[in-house]
C-alpha cells in the first residue's frame, strides 16, 4: 500500500486532523441541535406550568400569553401542544369567550382525537370574584 510522503511532522498531523474534522463537525452540529431542542422542550414545559399557576390565580391574560409562547415554539412536542390548547380553552371559558374556547379545544382534538376531556370548570377564585 502506498503511503503518502510527508515532509514534516506538521504535514502528517494535518492529514490526521483532516480525516477526523468532518465527523467531528457533524457530531458538534448534532449536539447543538439536540441541546437546543431539549432546552425548547423544557422551556415550553416551564411556560405551561407557569400558565397553569396564572390560570388558577385568575391572571388570565398572563396565562394566555405564556400558553402562546409555548405554542409558538416550533420545537414544542405534540403532548405540550395538546396541554397548551386544553389550558387555552379553559382560559377562554374563564373569560367567557366560548367561541375561542371551542376553537382551542378543536385544535387540541386535531392533534389527538383520543384526548380525554374532563369537565372544565372556571377557576374557584374567578367564581368568588363574580359573586362579590
């Protein structure tokens, strides 16, 4: 087998480095994409948790905003989108926007028609505020 002749130790190390450079670049790109996707998933999950807290505290505009942040992420998982649309529908019910609530629940069911819908009630704090 013919081995290339190298004029110096530097030429030899450059040839070895060049052979590993392409796979190394692909590996780095994969790691960056994987980490970015994981962060987006965690971010969406965090936003949904905070939105649920805002909903329960009857801070409906804040809940709506956080839900939309999650839904606008391209990397949001199917499950996160289902949870987001379900919570968005509940927010709209609490705002007495039944048309928007139906649209949110419809989008949720388009993602997964098998989603179990339990009874959706208005947050207790909202009921207490209206009775005062």
